């Protein structure tokens, strides 16, 4: 085979990932149901994506900061309240919220209707956090604030104690 022939052949690259409507890993966290669409294993751990359904009147995690990853949230339906520091932002369908590392934040669904959002994590570090929380609940241990904080700490995340 000549050099010219070798370079003109198609190069093998990463496989395309297609996740159908019923596919993905489901994580149940009390009133929140997550579907992991990409856990980072097919993106070289650069990106993870999850769909979350927040039941009505769902409180989110305590306000916290990530040291090692960005989070993006795109509201697919309903309204999600994002609290960033001491400011509330009610994000309705079609709203994108990007949270860079170091920014104190949390989210909740204060409404009477379910809310659905798509979340991105770059890199994928935080997906395992949700798996850890599910494991705590599956073993029957209570999801105490300390258990949540302990899990966060394993993934370069800390409570935002200087925020409300």
C-alpha cells in the first residue's frame, strides 16, 4: 500500500452515541428523577448530560460551589428557580442557565407543576455524585445534610456557607 493510499482511507474515530427516549441510566433521588444521557464514558470525560424531572415543590440541594466543573441547565418545561448567591431567577421553558466554577448556586421547583431540565457537566466529574446519593437512599440510610455534604466533598464541591 502506498503512502497516498493510506492517508486517503477513512480514519476510525469515536463512535457516535445515540440515546433514545427510553434509554439511559435512571437515578431516583427522592422527588427528582434523573436520566443520564451521557456519563462521560463516550466523550473522553469532557462532557456529561442528564435530564432531570423535578416534582412540584421540590427543594434542591443546599447552595454550593463546584471547584472543578461548569454546569449548564436548559429548562425543557415548567419553571425552575435558580438561586445564585442571594438572587433568585425563575427560569421558564427555553431558558439556559450556565454556572461557572466557584459560583454559589442551587435550584428548586416552587410551582404546582413538574419541571424538566437538561443539565450538562463539563467535565463529567459530577455524575458519580448523583450515583452516590442514590446508593445512600437505596441502602435505607437517611439523606441527611451531612451525607449530602460528604458526597459533594468527594467531587470538588463545597457548601456555599457565605450565601443564604
